C-alpha cells in the first residue's frame, strides 16, 4: 500500500507497506494476465476485494525494455493502475536484502529490509493526468530513465559467478557436499531469504547437467525474495517445481518462516490462484 503521510515533523512523505495477501508475478505472468482482459479484471477485482498487495520489483520493469510491442507494457501499466494504491515496490536482489536483514539482526532501527526506495521514488515522480494521487502510466519506461537496466545484467553475472564457484567447490569437497544435502538449519528469523537462496542454489548444485546461464540467474532472482516475503507467487513450471521442493524441505526442517505458495502458467492453476485471492482476504501463509 502506497500513501502520502504527514510525519511527526509536519513533513509530507510517501510511505509503503504490505497488506496480505502479497502477490508477485514474474515477467510472463504479469504480461499474460494483464493482456487477457478477463484474467486482468478477475485479478484486479479480487486483489482490491481482498485488500491485498501487488508486489513490484525493478526486475519486472527492466524486462519490459526487451519487449518490442509497447502494447504489452501499456497493458501491464493498466493492470497496476487498476489496483493502485495496493502496491509495494521491493528490492529483488537477494544479496542486498540479506545484508539489510543482517543489519536488523545486528540491532539497527526497524526498517523493511526488502523495500526499494529508488524504485518508489521513480514511481512517485510520475505525474497523474487526473485527480488521482498516483499513476502507473509510463511506469514501464522507468528502467530507461533511472539507470535500472545495468542492475539486471550485474545481478545475473554475479549469480552465475557464485553458482559456478559453488559448483566447483561441490565437486571437489566431500564435506561441502554433505552440508549441501542437509536440511536447512539456523537461528529463528522472520523472513528466510538466506535459506530460500541456499535451497534454490542447492538444487542447481545437485543438477550438474544444467548449464546455469544468465536466464537461469534471472529466474532464480525472480524467485528468492518473492518466496521469502510474499504469500502467493506466479512462476514458470520449472521454478514452481523448485519452489515446492524448498517449501517441503523448510517444512521438514521445522523452521518457522513461511514460504510463498506458488502457481504456474497452466490455465487451471491461474483460475485456482484467482479463486484463492478472492476467498482468502487479509490472510497470510496461504
């Protein structure tokens, strides 16, 4: 939820917070649901009815710069426009979020470790052409205007480099192999970003036949923070299967943080997803 508030010093500022159910779409889901008028209407009505939050990452926006058909971007903007102000702009880089979580664990003043202030500022700079407080019109040109695009390439390269290094260690170190196969364990924590990242990378390490590419890295990034901070996430079929394995191992380990429920692009699953939002207002851990 995004709103203008007056703070204790009398200053006007923009604040954002998450109201459950928090929902995240990777690129195909945001594109497909926004382009299908029936799905878009069902989703926006269900989200507004539930009072929930559409979680948006800068990665969502950057990927629209690859799309030649501007009608796709306009459809996605229209979907966001329909649910405003029920949005939250979050940082999708798991390494950044984990650093922020570590700062909180070390005693920093409370703050949302997954919030993306740069993205929020870029959004609030958009000028509504009506009496509405905010607008999503031209939202998907933000990456070109604010230097977000290089963040995707840098993040993908970092992920590929780290996975390659871990794979080399996994092949040569029997003790590391043993640690990788163990269930996740650690201190009680509100959001399990580090554990979700570990578990998803674990699956990549165990599948030595997979050549881990930039595209795989982007799909991984679409998964980690959303799984840790959202209630419902839409991913492609492969990453849904990986996410379900993570949920199973987290449950088996008896760790206390939640992992989002995941749906794929199958038509019956999208219908199930829409019905779930409609029937579970203001509910977490769906």
